[in-house]
């Protein structure tokens, strides 16, 4: 049996803000071509971990390899979908304008999109049901539409590894279905998806693997079904957590 490739390798990572250490001695590996959930109670360090992996937050110690190399060597192959709170929704830009931002790594600042690039934008908008909204200002969008727009931007990049920070937070059922359908198709095509995820009800429905964080360290990592039934999961979420409900 052929050994599965590693998409993310984290060794002894520590990171934080100012004097506050949020993550300490975090170590794990994530397989390529899978959908992986970063889970844990509020304040566990999930979004901080994502920022550390992406180089937005300087490491205090440890190392990160993405797609078998340091971030600087593979940055064009990494796509990122931020939390809604991190976006200036009053910035004067349309749905299409945001989506076209995904072309940066292939075009740079000055080249104009050609036929192939325009087709990529059109395809991403169509796959996520946004064609009718392409000229709308992003400030006019619903929560679910906003999430889909930034996923479209990531799709246009044609990356190998996708990081998504709370892609389902505040979305309607239609957007949730569209987003997760697309993430499943990315995984089927051999892409790797890593998402901060809060809803314990849907971990095993939407994801293949999971990394459980609590109090700034990894409590469990592996196949989603195994993590959900682990003692670490019950301890992290409390006595009210009943794993059999979510399988």
C-alpha cells in the first residue's frame, strides 16, 4: 500500500500575542487530499493555529512545512478564506472584484486577466451560485453569500492546500450545502482542505480527519470518527457531550 502524502507537518510549534502564549508545543501531521477539521472549545487556539501556519503570526518556536516545504516556497499553492470579522465589508468592491483577487499569484499586480483567467472566475462564481450577484457590492451580501464569495476567490487561485477559518459560521442552509459540496469535490480532486469548525454535530458528516485543540495544545488527532469518540473529546467539551449523537 502506497504511503499517503503529508500536506501539513507541524513540529513543536509555540505561538501567541505579545507576552501571551496561546499555543505551546503543538505537533501533528495532516494527510494530503482530505478534509480536515480544526476543532475545540472557544479559546482553544484554533484560529491562532491557522494564522501561525499561514505565517500571519510569528512562531515563538517550532517549525511548519506545507506540501513538504516551508511556506515561502509554496505560497502560491496555498489559499486562505478568512473569518468574516477580518474583512472590511465597507470596502468598495464587487463580488467579481473579490473573486478576481484570487488571480494575483498567476498574474501579479499588473497583468490583465486573459480568456483563461476570466473562465476561472466565471467557473468559480457559477459553482457557488454567485453569477447573478457578480456586480453587487460586498456590503450588500448576506452572511452566507459573503462566505461563498471568499471561497470563490480561493477557488480561482487553483491552490493545492486550502485553509478556511470558520467557513460555516453564520451561513444559511443553502450556503452551507454549496460550500461543503465544493469542499468535498476539492478533496475528491486530491486537494487538501483544513477548516476551523465549531459544530460538533457535523464533524463526521463533513470531514475525514480532525485535530482537537484545547488549552493551546493538541488533545487528539486522526480520523474524525475516532477523535469524536475519544476521551479527549469528552474532556474538552464536558460531560454533556455524547459522541454517539454525532456519528
